[in-house]
C-alpha cells in the first residue's frame, strides 16, 4: 500500500474520531438538558435554555474532537514520515544499519 493511501486512511480515521467525540458531547448535552428540565419541573432549579445547552455541547464536542483527531492524524502521519526515513537509512547502510564498504 502506498504512503499516500495510508495517509488518507489516517485522515479518514481522524474524521471518524472527530465525529465520535462530537456525537458524545452532543448526546451529553441532550442528557444535561433533560436533567435540567426535570429539575426545573420539580421546582429545584431555573428553567433551562435549550439553545444555550446545545450550543455549549456542540462547541465542547468540536473542541475535544478536534484535539483528539489532530493527535491521531499527527501520530499516524508522523509514523509514516519516520518509517520512510528509517527505510531510506536502512537501504543505504545495509540490513543491520551498518555501513558496508
């Protein structure tokens, strides 16, 4: 498999991770709103603002997803870069990294 194809696969994995984190945070926001609404109906808290809760959850999801996706993509692409550098060194210096001459 070519380095470009592997890099694209790492990018696809990063997008999937971003989507996963974003979904988790949005789901948490929905649960948070439901809990706040129930507390309001029981007279134990103020009336929640659905827009504010969902906007905060989306913002947090984008941020967390972006961090984790960036880490995974950078690690994957870094691995590709390092493996290509070591592969080049190995072919120049023989199979065991020793200079033959």
